[in-house]
């Protein structure tokens, strides 16, 4: 004789943790911030105001990329895109 097995739903809870990260230098901090930004993870810092320029220029590869882009623009090699064409 077959007996039926009663199935019950097991509640699944989302566990969210608070992480405290202690980067040892500015390069690590920049890498962590860029990683979190790429994952669209919301995070807070203990800084009152973050200077965006200083943040971007704190990474040597990013600084080199921005310097190269500025030089290309000075040489007229930049590409202008209309505001209407940005999302096309």
C-alpha cells in the first residue's frame, strides 16, 4: 500500500550581512569600490564628501586611461554624440 508524503514549504530567509573592510592602501580601496560599483552594491563610507576626481585619479590605470582620453580630445580625435543619440 502506498502512502502519500505530505510536502511542506520550507521558508527561505535572505541573510544580509554588514561587512567591514579595511583596505591597506588607496589602490585596494579604489579596486574594492570599483568592484562594488560594478556589482551595483550599495555601500557607505565614513567620508563626509568624496571628491570624484581624486577617487578616479587614485588608480594608476584609470589615471592613464583618462590622460589618454584627454590627449585624444585635444588632438580632435574625440567623438561627439548628441544627447538624443546616447541610448541608440
